[in-house]
C-alpha cells in the first residue's frame, strides 16, 4: 500500500501515451490559450517500449574517460568548466561549412562553436550545435565516451572539438530526434540517411 | 534451532533499515523502466498561441518579402527584429538569454535553465509554442540515488545496501522450515524466481 502511495505521489500529473487535443485560437491581441498537455513523450517507433535513442550508439562507448569537468580560467578571469580532453591548437571551422562539405572534413579533427540546440537527456551522450547561418541545420556531437554532457546545456553556447564522421542512420532515429529534440527532420520515410556527426573529444559550455 | 531465531531477528531489522531505500529504488526503477513512454524527470506544459506570420507581426517590407519568398525566408532575413517582437508578444518581463534557429522551421527563444522554458516560433504556421518543463522533484531525487549519478561516497553506501538486499534474500530463504520452507513450497517459488527470468532471457529478450 505504501509503495503504491509513494509511486502515485511521485508520478503526478498522470502520464498519457497520446497527445490530448490542443486548442488553437487566433485572438487579436495574441492572448495565450491554456492548453495543458500531459507527458506526451510516447515513442512508438522501433520495438515496442524501446526508444529509437536506445539504439543510437557508436563504437567505443563504454567507461567515461573524463567523468568530471576541469575548471579553467577564461580570458576575462571567470571560471569555465571544460569537459573531456584538453583542446588542441586547431583552427575553428563553421558548422555550416562542415555540413555543406562533409567529404572534405571527414576524418579530420575540428574545432567548432555554436548554440546548443539539443542534448540527450537520458544518457547525456550527445549534444547538437545549430548552424550559425540561420538555416536551422544541426551537427550532432558525441560526448561519450570522453565525457557526459552536463544537464541544462540546451540554449547555451558551446565550443567543441572532435573528429568528423559521416554515418548512415535509421530514418526512425532522425524522426525521433526531430520529434523529441526538435532537430531537423528528413523527407525520407524509411531506410537510412547519411548524417554528418562529430565524435567529440572535449567541449566547453558558456 | 536458535540460529533460525537469530536469522529472523536480523532479517527483520535489516528489512526495516532497507525499507526507505527500497521504496526509492522501486519508484525510480519503474520510472526509468518506462522511459520510452514518458519523461520521468519533467512534466511538460505546452501552450500554443496564434501570432501570425512574420509579415503580419512586423508588417511593412517584411510583409512584402514574405509575399514574394514565403514566411521562412522573411523570418530568417529579419531574425533580430523578429525575436524582439516575439518576446514582446509573450508579455514577459524577464528577457531571453539566447535565441536561434533550432531547426529549419523553428526559431527558439530560451528563458529558463537549458530547455526548461522555451518559446518556439513556427513561421510557416504562424504559431508560437510556449513549453515549460517542471521537474518531478521526488523522482529526480530517487533517480539520483538509484542511478548513482553523483558517484563518490554514495557508491559505497549503495554497495552496502546491495549487500543488505542479498542478506534479506538469503536469510528469507532459510527463516521458514518445513513444507512451506526451502524443502517444500518455498523451494518451488525460489526455483521459479530463477528459472522464469532465465527463460525470458534465452527465448524472449
């Protein structure tokens, strides 16, 4: 009885598998219309009960090499948390440049700067940087196994280093990333698509 | 035998000690087990507001650009002023700390920590989506313990708890004697508790 009570207390509000109706109105002064939505993060893609992101892995994932952040002094004297391996002295490349010319950058170690548009909330294994050209395209950076992405990172700026890789991923995964993490989607309905990503070595979140 | 009596007392006392953490681990375990069905860390409140296309919001040359090239191009070419106007439409006093295109059709304004309080503008639909995430305090606390997120000294305490659970399991098997004990009905239940998971592992998982 106590177990049931504890679980019931901890689980409010009640979870729903499907999204309830959401009212859309067009008031002249743009007043908000309350439309409470439950915990509508049901993922029916892939195996029943198994989220597509559970199958989103890459070789070498295992023990985290740098579990703690290193505190560094920024140029203005403030403290900055550095995650993963120390940065190398390499020139910065634009996210849009890597996305536009993946073949040119595949296998190369790059340094990139951008706004964090998404992160893996379950395992904290990756984060995404939005392209600086306002295209809305994104580049995913794998933090694992070097480090784990710190919580509350989405919306911040980040500097990251890593090796560029082009990989074929399931369309269902891309659709999951678009639906749950609000990243760019694909028009393809099934099969695999090529995606550019970075196997990260280190990052700083500002 | 006196040892059985002693075992019973120890089982009782260790059981009381393990009660609190067991409840925490059960709640956390079930929550995480169903992670594909819900976000166990946060409840999400989402509000949709029809604010109109970029041309409608900003008017003038933006409306002309939108008529020629569509709402997305009009929004992209006027991001800074559009963001300011969207913020004004939210009616919030506290300003956003960052704003950028999160995906090709989604301009996001960030207010809270991480993505806990985000206003998304969808120019092609003319809709503003306000999404606020509220932490589930109790489950998050239980998860932090169960998943050992902090590591450090908790690792050792959790190991001690694991040993306590093992003691409860083993001592529980020996407390009762006779036809309801290990040599009787209890033995069948114990065997089933081992065989069933193995069969599931071999043939289903």
